[in-house]
């Protein structure tokens, strides 16, 4: 009896010690078990064309396997074939048809329609790279514009400058039907700019939409909280796991963030945050599962935590070797951008989700 009692005390102490380690970030729970899901590589590209795409910021793959790279510096839409050969270039700087002053956001439909929000021209342009047709609509400039193709059309999100004074953090969501050219607001998401702890999103957060207009979003902090919001029922679902510690940026990563800020927005005195957000990216797949890309320490591969539609953890899956970011998701296909030591080279790979 005495031996059992002493071992019980020892076990309790061991558990408390492990919990303390986790709280200090020394031994965080990362991958509980592997998900019964895989990724199969379909194709890849190495684009070394700095004269065409010196600053590619949006990319996607079309139904015929061709590649779209949208350049923010030259303000162009570049269409490459499946082998990396240039097919056509659209856009350019200006105020004429199909031209841009600022590529604020872009969304690529696999059917060849490229939607671009241009804050500088206060307009939305939809360029079809196959038949070269152009649709132009008025666009209300604002903070963090977003575009998302869903089955029936285009979702437009932004925080118009016109509502800044009275509603500092709000997001307006509209559905645009390209066939009828009718745009209707379906949600006014009221948010505070200072982002209180119980708030599901923020002015500069990302949104991922489903065909029924339900969307996923996560606050820009170090918490592990991904929310799904149904704008019709107002129901909110939380996707999370406990024990996942925040991760510090390495010195190399901090310098890379400073260099990117200098290169992309000319910010010479940018001070990056010391810690990474737990969640790097996220998206729903066609099977109702939710993929959450988790940040990792410098030099270690990132992985996905995968959840069921009901927010139950299914398991984890490593990112493909060399992959750095998710560039585009359509159906069961994911386009990853690979790491590259040469800033003038764009490398990417297209993968298919397999069960």
C-alpha cells in the first residue's frame, strides 16, 4: 500500500511537471496522430521570368492545367502553359479597359476568369484569359479587400473607407452574380478595430467562403481559434486544439520579414512581431473537412491539422517537402509555392487530396 501511494504521488508530480512544460512552450502538443489523408503531386513549375513577373503575389491553376501569375509591380495577369511557357499577358498600368492602378486583391477561377479589385481605379475587373473578354464594375475602395469565387459567383469583402469614421472595424460582404451583374450585400460584420479577445475576426483578417456563403476566419493573434460563421443562421463553430504553443520567429525569419516589407511596400523601418501566429492558413475541402495550416519553428516543416465539419480533430498531415505557402485551392486541388533562394524565381507544385 505504501509503495502504491508513493508511486501515485510521483505520477501526479510528473503530470504537473509536463503540464508546466507545455505552458512554458517547452514541450507543446503538435501532432496527436496522422490523418488518413494524403497529397498526390500532379504538376510543378519553375518560372524564372523577372521581366514578366518580378513580384508575383497571386497565382492559380486553370482547368486545362495552365498557370496564372499576377504581378503587383507590373500590374499584369500572366498566363503560362503547363510547362511554364508564357501564353499571354493582360493588364498593365493605366485607366483604360483591363488596366490597373493598384492590384489590391485577385481571385482566380479555374474556368479562366480572373477577378481583380483595383482600389486605385475604384473598380472591379473580371478578365477572361481564354476569350479575352473584360467585365468592369464599380468598386468601393477600402481596407483589406477580398474576392472569393464560389459556385454561383463572386464574394466581395472589404471595409470601405467611407464607413471608417463611425464603424472603425466593420467588414461588408457582397455577392456578385457575373451573369446578371447584380451585387447584393448579405452581411455587415460588425467588428472592433482593437480586436477584443472574444472577437472572431478583424479588419485585416482572411476569409474563406463556401458555396452557401458560410465563411471561415481567424483572429490575427497567437491563439488557436478558427471560426466558421453561417450568415443565414448566425451559428458560429469553433475549430481548435489545446496545448499548441506559440512559436518565436528566428533571427533569419525576422530579417526575411524586414526584407519583404522593404521589397513589397518600401517600409524601411518595419518591426516584425516576435512570435508567429499559430495558424498560418486554412481552407475547407469538398468533403466538408477543414484544413488548418500550423506554423512551425524555423527549419521544421509545417503541417495541417484536419478537422471534420463538426470541428472534431481527424489528424495531422505534413506539408509537401519544400512547400512554403498555400497559393490557391480549387475543389480537391491545392497549389503550393515552394521555398526559393532566388527572389526572381517562382516555384510551385499542384497537388490533389487523396483519401
